[in-house]
C-alpha cells in the first residue's frame, strides 16, 4: 500500500486529504510543520509527501530541498493558495514533482498521485534494467557489451580458475592491466598479492634486482638483503607489462621461474622456490620479435599458453556510449560535478572518432570535458580542438604519440576499409573494387579488424 505524508499547518486541510486518500487505498500520516515532517522521516520515509508551501517555520520549498538533499526516495507534491508560475518553477527546482493550486479539486490530488506512482514505477523499472545491463556489460573493472568484449570476458572467466600463464595482447590504452587484474580477482589467488611490473619503466641495470631481489654485498650499494617483486607475488599473480622490453639476460631468469618455479636473487648461491601465476602483456608482436632474435622463442611459447587479445576501441564502437557514461559518473563523484551527458552534436563527433589512444584516451577526454563544461551537458566547444576539425588519420596517429610504421599502416588500412564500406553502403564487392584488392582479401581483412 503506497504511503503518503501530508504536511500542512491547517488541521482542516490535513483532515480532508487524510479522509480522501484513505478511501482511495493510501496509508496516510500527517504533520503540522516541515520540522515535524523531517523528524518523522528520520524513522520511516514515505513514498509521497504532499506539502503546503507557506507554513510557520520552514516553508514547503525548504522542506522539499531538505528531502532532496537527504537522498530520500520520496516524491514531493507541493500545494499553495498563492499559485503562480514563478512559485511552481521554484518548487520544481527544489525537487518537487508536481504543483497543485488551492483550493484543489479532489480528482486533481488523486490524478497527481497516480501520475507520481506511474513515474516511480517507471523509474524503478529503468533502475532494474540499468542494473541488469551493468551486470551484463561489466566484468571486473572492464566495461563492454560488444561481441569482441564479450569474447574477452568469456575467455578471462575460463582462464581465471587455472594457473595457466596468459599473454595479453593489445594496443596501448586498451586495458591490458584490467584483464590481468580480472584474471587475478576471479582466481583462487584473489586474497594473495597482485604485483604489477612495467618492464619498460625500470632501468635495465636495476631491473634484475627489482624482479629477483639481491643478497647483501651482491654489489656496491647492496647493504641489506632485498626481496624481489617475483617473491612478493608468491602465491599470487605477477603481471609483467611490456614484456617485450625485457632484456634477454632476464628472459632466461624468467624462463626458470616458469619452468622450475624458482628464482635466484642477485649474488645468491641457491635457488628459492616461488609459486606465482604469470600474466604478461605487450603491444609488440612477439612472434616478430622472436624472428628478429630479440625475444627468446622458448620463453615466448611458455608465455603464450593462452592468449587474450584486447580489441582496440575502434573495433568495439558500440561500447563508447557505455564507457562515456561510466567515466562521467566517475568524474562527477570524484570532483563533485553534476554533468548529465553529452549534447547530440558532441556525441556524434565522439562516435565517429577513431580513438588511436583507445580507452585511456577516452577517459582522459571525459576528465577534461567535465572540468571545462559550463552546462549540464558536454558540448562540442568543451572537446579538444582536433575533434572539431576534419579528421586526418595520419595526424590523429601522430597526436596519440604513435610512431610505429607497422601500426600506422594497419590503422590507415582499417580506416580506408571502413570508408569504402561506408561509401558503398556495406557492399563488399563494390568496396573491394574501390580499395583495389580482391573480394576474398577484403573479407579476410574485415574479419581481422572485427568490422561489420
């Protein structure tokens, strides 16, 4: 039974409304002031509040503001004998749902409540649907509802329960560390350490000691024994980011960890047992690195037991809206903003952008835009200038800091295929002629880049 709390300093009004609402199936309570109503709501918050605007002490507008500020899931309807558009607008700004002018008709009160009930039912339904969607589109800290991300979620879910070594492949900014954390968090090792190491961020002369530790006197500054990061991850998960940057000397020592489950600190004479689950990540093509002699083939096969390819954002464009909503919510909470989303014009630009920096670039853009936005919605003017200029794929790649000829060529190839498919309305035969490649080659590349 819906509950209604009436707030009015006139006893006759309270009596009339109480009788009317009880006859129509509502559970009714009443207060003669805003202060008394707020005190009553400390114990039980009603579904609806019907309040007069002008009362001794706090006004109905102030009551509405406090109900809103306290986060009560209560719908407020205000009423007043001094009806005006300005007063109605003030009530709505304070958080009221509807406004009734005194003297009111009984049907008018009942209609306002019925409308409020319908709105509340719709709000609950939307909240439930959002919760279901969030559950389906979020795995650990990863977000996505596209087919490529669903495949990643499925593979991670299967791999997490085993100690199997996993190699995570993907462009910079796609979220490879999030995959590694999900593998750890969904595993039996979740209560143990997750240790992340960026193999390209530590100077080579320090990396061996950082990874494997050292004993006192091993070198000039080794005044005490030091426990390495591999040992820190004992019984847990060791995440080796940018594994392609690992020097060959240390590749041999890592191979021993994977093959024998032992480490030898710098300067030590005996091996120490360790039990770690290794997850490695790279933006490099390790098979090419093996061919060029820069990466050990035996280590590659040890790392590549199970491979997870994290798709670039341009291959999962359907997730962009979800990610934008998620990052806006995060930034609102972090800096106390109240941004509600993007204007249609801004959203159109964001959905058509190729995102060479992937999810990291998108997250950075949202942080910047939330700070700069002057209205409730982020507009085109709040976006970086490059989003407002005609798109230049090469310039876009250079601005992202990407200098790899191979990656730039792949990016251009994918961009041209997308443009050809757009121009031909998805006709692959016509698109292959525009691109001057065979129909068979185009089908292969459509599959390779995850295009539809």
